[in-house]
C-alpha cells in the first residue's frame, strides 16, 4: 500500500483497500500505454479492459447489482493510484465514478436498466451547454451538442444537460440519460495535454428520451423521491473534489520518475557545478524535499474533502454551503501545490525531461491542462468562500 495515501486509506474496509491495491498494480501497464493514449486522443481498449478486470468500473455501482458502492476516500485513493500510471485514465475513471453517483438521482427502473445486465456499465456526462428537450408523447426529443465529454469513447451512457422549451412558464434546467449508441461524436478535443481523455463533443439528432430518463431538480425538490441513495454511496455533493485525484497521481508519478533519474546518477550540468552527480548537490536535495512536502500537503487537502463527503454520507446529512465551498478550495489548492511541486522537480530533473521520449514532458502537459479545469479555479471559488467565512459579507 502506498503510504503517501494513508490519509485517504487509513480505516478503509478490506474490500476498498483491495481495490486501492488493484489500482496500484495497474500502474506499470497504464504507464506503458500512456504515450499511446496521448497519440490516439482516447484511452486504448487495453486500459479500459484492465480497469474493468480489476473491478474499477463498478466503484459506484450498487451492491445489489454486483458493485462496490465505494466511498469518496476510496475512490480518490484509487484514482490517484491510476493517475500515477496514466493521468487520462485516472480522469476518465473519476468522471465515470462521479457520473454514476449522479445516476442515483434517477428512478429505480432507470438504474435497473443501466446496471441490471451490466454492473460495469460506464456513465459519462457533459454540462457544457444545455439543449432544449421537446416534450412529446412518452418522453422528450433531444437535439444538440455537448462539449468536453471526457470518456465518451468508452461510455455506455451519457448524462446531458437539457432545458425545457421556451413557453408560458420559466424554462427549467435538467438532465437526460441517453445510451451512447444513440449519439454521435465530433472529434473536437485537440489539446496540448490530457489528450487521452478523449473529451470530444457529443451530438444528438432528434433522439427520443423516455420520460423517466429526464429529471428536473426543481421538480424533484417539490416531491418525495422514489428511492434514496444507499447509505454507503456519496450523494452528488462536494464530489468536484474527486477531480483532484488524477492531479495527485500526476504529482506522485512525476516525483517517482525524476527521483529515479537522479538516483541512477544523472550528472549535474551547471556553470558552477561542484558535484559530479546531481543527487549530491544540496540544492537538488532541497528541491526534492520541498516537492515531497508539497505533494503530501496536496494529498492532505484532498483527504479532508473526501472525509467530509464520506462523513455526510454516513450521517445522511447534506454538506453545508461552507463545507462545499471549502471542498472546492481544497481541490484548487491541492492542484496548485502539485504544480509547484512539478516545477521544483523539473528544475532539478534537467532539460532532458522535456524530450519527446521522456514521460515527464507528457505529465507536465497533462498537469498544465488539467489544473485549468473549472474545478481548480480558486480565483473564483475563494470569493464565495470568503463570503461564507465572513458573515458581514454574506449579509450584503
């Protein structure tokens, strides 16, 4: 067990610890395929097959269907381990986990339809834009485009943002669950990093969606839910923090790679060089120590959020607005810590780490891209956090 993740794994039941270990065992194979994922613009089929065989595609699947109902701490540790091998695989796994948690908002019959025959059914989602859902007999007709759909190429289902058509009443926002077999994909994901996530654009062209496959939260708040979330599955609250897991994995993976190169005797190339080996230089040693502490600090931030989500789940309570705002700050702060750690590691890793053949440059690109996701934009989140911390501001 990776002791770096002890803040997440301490106290986990044996079943969840076994899943974390299974994720760690996949690191060599995922690492070997990471370059292929980067080049292909999607995960290799072998990666998805490995995740399925290890049981990691059913983290949020209910036990009644053969799933694990894994909590936030376990899921974060698992995705962080996967991220050590391939950041894109970790990101997609995290999306599948959080989207499957959101699936619990739908009626029992819908969940039966998704998981009864396939406990490994994967769910992705996109809230990038909302298309009108036109009401017809028995359901809705859906046409539109949704971008940034990470994991779409291996997903069984997609949760898409929709709005009711303009009419006499105010438009309502909701979500439609659609089988990916009825959707098409536009290859729009042309990015410097996180290429393997295959975050392309989903297209629906007059797709019929049964009424029970569309939910409107505003309507749900006015009625008694048909079913409740099992006590061991996190509610869809504070789960944006789970996206920190792939970033933690990137930090740990880059650290392991650079330290291995230094330990192998990489020479110190400097105009003022006084050490044959870089590892013997006090300045290099200091950077490694600083990077280790920054990575550990980021893990602790992510663990605080994961524990808060699991605690709310166990007690059946909703996280407070302050706790949710804090979880967003934890997520963004952790990402910034990993970026600082990466800079320190690359400063002593040498320019050779940016060769096309070196995985460090790919991790660097992935990290730079991933940490610009809205989940990590603390410049926006800290304003809301401050208002909740300062009652005088909240009253304004």
